[in-house]
């Protein structure tokens, strides 16, 4: 599975488009007839859980490193304004 995940990361990094849908990823991996859509979908979901990639609202996938993605603790004050306290101690 790690080999497949690395191939997906490489495909997204080297894509001429800024993001790819699942079908384009399956086709780009050249997995042969049938493309094993289920294993690619599983890998994509695992990679999303690990914050390696992001599934956009338009149904495409991007590398997490190319989008404005912050990880940390979300803090919302009583006025409804939210901030993310990052692990390195900074706040955004």
C-alpha cells in the first residue's frame, strides 16, 4: 500500500493540472484493465487521514503541501472568531 501511496504522491506532484479527480489518478497510475479502483480509493482515504492530500469541494485531490492547510487545535472565542494554534506554538 505504501508503494501505491508514493505513486499517487508522485502523480499529484508531477501533474500538469493543479488537482486530479479519482478517475484521473486511477488512469495515471496505469494499473491495467479495471484499474483496481477500490485499492486506489482506500489509499486516497488513508492519505487524507494522514494529511498528505486534501479532497477538495469540487471532488478533486491536491497535495496538502500546495494548499493553505494548517493543522493544530482550533480555538473559537465567544464572538465566533476562530484561530488555529499550531504545534510549533504559532497561531493563525
